[in-house]
C-alpha cells in the first residue's frame, strides 16, 4: 500500500511523535493516508490509540525489527 504521505518518526519521543502525527494529519484531506515509522515501546503503545480516539482509522500496523510501520486514514 502506497500512502499519500510518509514521515519517519523513529527516535522521536512521546508525546512529540503524537503531536507531529496530529499536525501532519491536520494538513491532509479527508480520506488520505499517512504512513509513519514509530519506535517499539511507548510510541507504538500510545500514538495509534490516540489517533483512533480522534476518529482516524489505522489501516495497517506492522512490526519491522525494532520499529513499526503504521498507516493511518484521515477521516
């Protein structure tokens, strides 16, 4: 799946990684997709849940080594 936008947030600590994700989504159109890279641990535990609480949809969440690829659909 090719996302409309991509951002590597590996190495970005909580809650800054969520703030950056939220800002990226705010600049996108409804229905577009954002792929982000998150570190294992608190980032993957917190960011997807927070995004879903805002009403967006997690289309894919795959672990690759010590990082996660997450694809979000903006609603």
